[in-house]
C-alpha cells in the first residue's frame, strides 16, 4: 500500500488488522491519532478546521460521521476518540514512512507510528518540501519503486542498505543562498547521539544555558491576533543543527480566566534579525522573479515557519509511563482548571524540527495566544481565534521558576 494523508492513515489501520496479503506499507504522511494530531491538538479543539475538512471537502453517497459535531459534543478524550488511535506496536511488516515539517496535520503522527512499530525493516525520510510536491518528485517515485520491488517482487536490489533515517535540514535561504540539506543519513530517529540542551528564559528576552538567580516575569495579551507574543532569543556563536523534538517547560498564570490555551514556537532569525520563513517548493521549480520569502504567499502549502506546540492548561496532566523525556503524554480525559492568578507548570512538546543555524544566526522562541504558523487553507477558513483565551498570560522564570525550552542538537555526519 502507498499513499498520502488519508491514504497514509488508512495504511496504518489496515496493517494493524494484519491481512495476509499485505506485505509492506508506505504511509507518506498521515495522522495516527485523530484527536491529538488533527482536530484537538494539545486539548484545544480546532472547530474551524474540523468543520471545513469534514463538512466541505469530504463527499460521498452515504452517511458519515460528523467529526465537527463529535468534537463539540465530546471535547475530552473518550472511547469515541480512542477508537481513532492507531496502535502500531505490533506491526512487523516492512515500512517506508515519510514526514514533512510543513504539514500541520501529519508530522507527529507519522513519527509516532513509525517509532512504535516493532518492525525491524523500517525506514523513515524527512523531506524539505510540501507533501504533494515530494509525492510527485521523480527520484522519490523511483525510490519508492525500489522499496516495493524488494518486498513485493523479492528483487535483491540493495534496498536494505538504505539508511534507516534520512533527514532533510532546512536553512531558510532565498534563491541565491544555500538551500536545504537533503536526505542527511542517520542510523535511527530520534538520532541516538542527540544532545538535548536546556535554554532558560532570561530578563531582556534572552535565552541562556543557566538559570538566572532572581525571579522575573513577562506577560502578553492572549486574546487577539494583533497581540505581540513574548519572545526570547539565543544567537549561535558557531554553526548548529537542531533535529528532532523540542519541548517547552513553562511556569504560567492568568489573572483573567481559569484556563489558558498556550501556543509555543521556534523560529529562525537571520544575522540581521529578520524572522525567516522556509519556502516549501525548491527555488528552481518556482517562476523567475520569485526570489525571497516575501514573493511567496503565506499559505501552509508553500511556506513553513517553524515547529509549534500547543497545550490547554487544564489538560496539563500527564501519564508518566506513556511519556518520554521530550514528549509528555497528556490523557486529555479531564479538566483541571487553574484558579485565576495561580502559577502552574506546563510541559509542551513541539513537533519535529530540522533547522540549521550558521554562526550569528539566532533561535527565536515565542509564546503567544494563537498558533504561529501559516494557515492550512487561508481562502476557506476564517482567520479568527478558535480558543478560550481571555486577557493576559504571564510567564514566570528565574529562581524557583525554571522555565525553559529544550532543543535537540545534533552533529552532522562526515561528508
């Protein structure tokens, strides 16, 4: 089986049933948990998105589930949503999985499905473009053919020598600057030699590897698209590559409401301080005269900003035995409201990243009241806040409040 999006998701579902005729799968970007990956990420319902996707784009002759109405009826995780989680832990067939950074719906679920699968014959590839562009790229069509030739026809073509993980790393350059690093080979994913570095929030909007001694705080309005985020910056003194999951651990409060929808992101800054955006289509495939990010519309199909994380504060509970150091598992089955003004710790995993920084370039960490990314379908989904935020959110750091972002630093393999 092969396919993208829904056609990838259904491969996981079919493989779990273990039909004897199914010999291998190639899920090229698809969610494996409809609640956590697609329509209620971090416990924050995406009502606008759910209504558009399931009511305006999916057609058929017969009745179907009304996912948008189900989300309204059951905003907490229950048996209905559990039925839409694909447990891949018993899969042993060969798998060739594909991931992009640009998809706001498929990245984390694909990585989860691939990591949990018990198969010894499994490969994963991260590409630097948009999922549809990669799907029709000739060299990757040929790559997929080699996988199928090996496991459907038994052709000894050396496929097993393919690196288990091929990870493209973004540089965010324009047409005249170095482009992404394509298909960097690694033995596994997450990369075993990853150094997870803690960057603590500091006064004056800095990030540092040590916790400041005195307590401090910053606040931002969280209930308007016009509100400025809280921002913290680290400038790299040498070339650095970040590949894998990152995580924010924040101490936060809100005096105006008993809950908070918190959105975090990592962005790249140029040496001059410009906030950069990655163009998802290779420059050579774009029209002449399209040379920089400013020449490309702000839509998720053609532009990627950086990894994001989302968490509703009342969903901050975790299941330790299902959590990892970088990916907390939130059950989302109950609400624990936050009394106004009370300070609570939030652990927010960001979706996988692959970004290279040269010396003098900077990492920008943002905390705000809406997602920091381009829109899925800007012409079809109203740009309005789709959350419960009211008033100002406060971030506490320093002293006993060890607020930080943890980033995955890797060494590039020798060329």
